[in-house]
C-alpha cells in the first residue's frame, strides 16, 4: 500500500458503533495516517475538533445524541473551517440533499475498502488546502480593497453587488450587508463600456465624472472608473467600480475659475484704460483700437480659433497701438501729408509697444503680437521685415483688421477712402502682403455676414 508523500495527516474518526470505529481506525492507521481521537457523538466531535484541529474528519451521519453528523459537520466547518468526509450506510435522497447543503469534502458509502478511503482522504485534503489558499487570497484581496482610500464595489455578471469596502459604505450610506446580491443600480448609476473602440483603452477601463446619489438623497460629485472582470475566454463575469469624492477638488476648481474670471476682468479693465489713455492723445483715431479689436475678434472666430486664442486676439487688438503714447501729439494730429521723418517716428510705435508690454505676463503673446502687427507676408513690413509663418497668426489677423479699419475711417491727413476700397486693398494684397486665409475670412464677414464696425 502506497503511503502519502505529505505530512502525516491527523484524522478524527466520529463513529457511534465501536466495532465499526475500530475497523476504520485500523484502516486509517494502516494507510499511514494518525488518529488523535475517536468519538461517538456530534457534541463530542465539535469539542474534540476545536481542541485537536485535525486535518480531516471522517464523520458518520447517523450518531447518538441530539446532534447528528450533518449538524456537527456544518457547525465545525462554519466555526473552525475543518474539512469533513461523510461515512454512512444511508444513501436515501433526503439524507444526501441534507449532506450536500453542508458542502462536504467527500462522501463514502459503507462498506468501503482502503483504496477508496485513501483516495477520498487525499482528495479531501487537497481540496481543503485549495479552499484554504482561496480563502487566504480572498482575505488578502479584501484587506487591500478595504484599506485603499477610494470607494470600491464589485459586482457579478448580472451587476449584483458582491463586495463593498468601507469607503463605499461611507460615501453611499449603504452597508454591504444591506445590498449584497442586490442590483448596483440601487446605489450607483455609472455608464459602462464593455467594448472600447479599437486601439483605445484596451483594458476596457472607463474613467469619468458623475454624480453619486446617496441613500439619503444627497448628490456627491465623484470621479469613477469601471473595470470589467474577464474570464479565460474573455467573457465578462463581473465588474469593479472604483470611485472617489471630488467635492474638495470641485470647490477648488470653482474658486480657481472665479479667481481667473476676476483676473481676466481686471486685465480687461487695465487694457481698456490703457487704450483710452492712448486715444485721448489722438482724437482723430478715437475708437480705432476698439474697432480693430472688434474686427480682429470676428475674423478669429470666423477662422475657427478656440475661445482662449480669440480672447488673446481681442486683448492685443485693444492695445495694438500702445506704442503711439511716445509719438508726439502734434504728429498724430497733424493735418496734411506726413514727412518721411515723421513717418519713421510713427513706425517706432511697434517697437515701443513691445518694450512696454514685454515684461507683463499675459496668458497670450501680447507683446509679440503688438510688435508684429505691421509686418507683411512678403517681408515689406516693419520693424523686422518678417515673412509668412515667421509672423504670428494673431498679428496677421490684426494687420488685416488694422488696414480695413484705417482705410474706412477719416484721418487728419486724408479723407476716408471707404470700406469698399479697404476691402479691395486686402483683396489686392491677398497672399502677398496679407495672409490669404485671414483675408478670405474678413471678406466673408463684410460680404456675406453683414459685419459692421458700429
């Protein structure tokens, strides 16, 4: 007879017929196992099992006393997690069903031989060890899930709750015992994406923000992720929901938005004040910067620029001539044609504007836009004769708006040529002096969308 190549197993024998018990003990010891005790009642089985903690219990179903083998086995498994193998001469259906409920690790009908007993014991021990490892792994996983700072809920393939950690209980107001095996929809309503688009999110995990409605009806903003639990054949047999309370983050974001709005309002007010200061020195160009800003903003929007970039165009338009504050007022308001020297002084306003603004931290490259708004695509502009893509798009937009506004307005040294000539000028210089895309957008505004300065 082969002996087991493992530790010498401790086998507790529970049998109320002394002769049968003696035969079983001899058979068990003959197989190389140890028998720490032999008892004849369910009550004794429970006491000795707790005291000796055997590896396997061979339990007769029909026993003397108030507790039969099935009741004793159920108590021992629930309280001590010790595996039980039933030994019985009774195999009626009712007894079999009662025994199955206790989830035994084996079931042998009397009479049996040594080989059948050994096979059953070895299989029962192996199964018990696997169950023990599984329970240890479950406890390990449960400890991890309970210790993390996010709410965790696990569901089965029908989206019924199978686990809920303490954070999830605290956030939802539900206890795990109250919603175990119940649909998750009663606690959370989270969109699920089991089949992500090809090439995107290959793990099938979705991350989003939503509102958690607690048990008492409170609404809590949360960030959550949903991870499907896949089987060997990639079938989904459950999901893991992880979520966190983002009320503090939302509050901080709101404060940041308010602070940004206040900053933007103050910045806009400062820009407006600067623009008005410049225009007070030059009554003939009063409103010029405002009108250029209005047209530039409309062109930027027509071209599909994003809101933040459009705001930068508006700000730059409002102060694009800030450098004229250093140009003598008598030159700015001089009637008649300006001399070459006077024109050269006026042309310094781009450089001066850049020098004034370069050390101010705007969210946009305002100083560079102001510096470049008189540059031309073909390199004939000033102050640096930049060409094409060397010029910021925002500066290209303002340069077109500047020409259109200037030619449609009166100046001390000439009457207003009018809007038609202004549009003809940018059409003539399209792709040469002026950016073609910017010109096309500007023409659409006037010719198709009825744009007007006033």
